[in-house]
C-alpha cells in the first residue's frame, strides 16, 4: 500500500471503529483522489480480514508462480471471500457483522 500511495496509484483502506466521530476524522485525513476509505463499526471482521487476506495473497502469488491462469486465481479469490465471510460471521465480536455482497453466495 505504501508504494502505491507514494506513486499516487489508487489504494483503499477500511477504517473500523466503534466511535463514529473518530472513524470519520481518520477517513477525512486520509481521503484524496487516489486513496479511498470505507468506514465500518465491525472492528473484529476488519482485524480478521486484515490478517486472512495475507494468506490468500500468498495463494494468489503461488497461482502466478506456478503458471496458473487468471481463472484459477479468480476461483481462489472467490473461495477466499467465501471463507473470510464465514470466518467473520462465526467469530464476530461486535455484533456489527453484515454481508454486503451476497452475490458471492448464490451458487449451491
């Protein structure tokens, strides 16, 4: 993220806080044309996903390194989103967990 920000490439972050005013203040400090923020009260899910995404990023890198195609990497990332969502639902600590993109879960 730091390299992207330094080169003025698009980046984003999720600001999680139980204090709405603190979250807004941090978001306002960071937002610019190339950096967007999203605010949530779901602190535990943001913490879990921040850690879990690194595991799935390694898997995506392995797909590239092994010569897997973009469809293989997309399948890995789709499954990762499903697993992260389920993990956060089960281990929700704040009572604020919500799934906003339910299209990922329509298949049987």
